[in-house]
């Protein structure tokens, strides 16, 4: 029986060119909660931004934020319990931030628990994060000026990710789980959505076999791998589909299911839960 559903947002629940959640999703989340099934958005996004997207039902859900580095339980934005926070080593995070700033055309976002710090960024990135993503943001002159613990670093690569990824991967790719996280983003953190889902399960008393997960990109891989049931969006990279099929077969888990529309699959889960 499924007790927890984790879903990526961008490219999964929300097409990359859209900013408003499908309205049919919110009644589905309420119906899931009535059957003791928690819904948990899982994203590289900030907690505040995620709550804004799910405003009608935000108090009724868990949130896996910052690619698993920050986890919240149900409740108001001010009152929801912080279930887990995974930190980057500060000096290495600052060094990575400076390395990103040295790449022409790239911007860096240094992410705290619920606030983004933009350093050396132009107005277009400020607008992207504050308006298009709905994040809480502030500007700092230097990475060293970030006053709080750092949970994630994001590289903004509007001219393409191949060049920046090739420059950053040798030193930072493995220890900081470098992952493509959308059309113009590279994310770096100690946590993954997989470790985040594991922490969430532990905090809620749910076994991985009682979870389902939806995703479309490589930064969803660890979460899709550990869920009892996983759904990969139809448009996902074929290499990711093959990798998941192999890893889940090796772990004697059900093969990834193909998904065209998350809401339709939630309806199917609800029909089985009745």
C-alpha cells in the first residue's frame, strides 16, 4: 500500500514553460490525504517557492526542498517542522561558488534553508529567481558574505551547460552530486532526492516500499531508484530510462512505469486505495 508520494515539479508536474500548477491537482492531494497518503513535492526549489506553487493545499503536504537538503513536514510556513537539513562544507561551497563566478556567462546562487543569496548576478537572474520562481532572494557582494549555513549551490548556465559542466565536474561533480536540474541549471549538494526521500521516510515512519515517486530528469534518479514504485515521464532521456531499468532490476524492484500525466496516475492510485 502506498503511503507517501514524492513528485518532481519542473518537467514532471509542471511543463518547463509553465508557472501555474494544474488546478485538478489540488483536489487530488486533498483526497490522498483523506486516505492517509501524503503528497510530497520534491524539487531543487526553495521551500517558500514550493509552498507558493501549492498554496491551496500547502499546509497538508510534506516538502522535499533543495534536492533533498531541506525537508519539512505538514503545517504552516512558520510552523511546519523542519525534519532534516543537510549542509555543504562551507569552505568548499565558497570555493565552488567562486569557480562558477569565473565561468563567463554563468551565475551562482548560494542557497540557505529558505533564502537564496545571489552573488555577481545581473538583473535578469534576480528577476528569474524572485519573479519567475517566486523565491526569497537577497544580494551579497561576495560568497563569503553569506551569513547562514549553506545547503546547495546552483549554477545558472543560460548559454548551455556542457561547457560549465566539463569545467566543474572534475573537482566538484562527484563529492557534490552535480546534476542537471532543468534547462539551464546545474545543482550541487551533498544531499540527493534519494537521500531526502530516505530521510522523509524515516521521519514519517514509512518504508520505501510504501512510496511512489515521479520524475523526468537525472537529478530524480536516486529518488526514483529507491521508491517502491517509480514513474518516469514519457519525455525523459532514454539513457535515464535504461539506467533505472537496470538498477531496479538489480535490486529486484518493479521496472519504472511510463507516465504522461501525473494527475491521471494519482487518480489511478486513489482508485486502488478505496
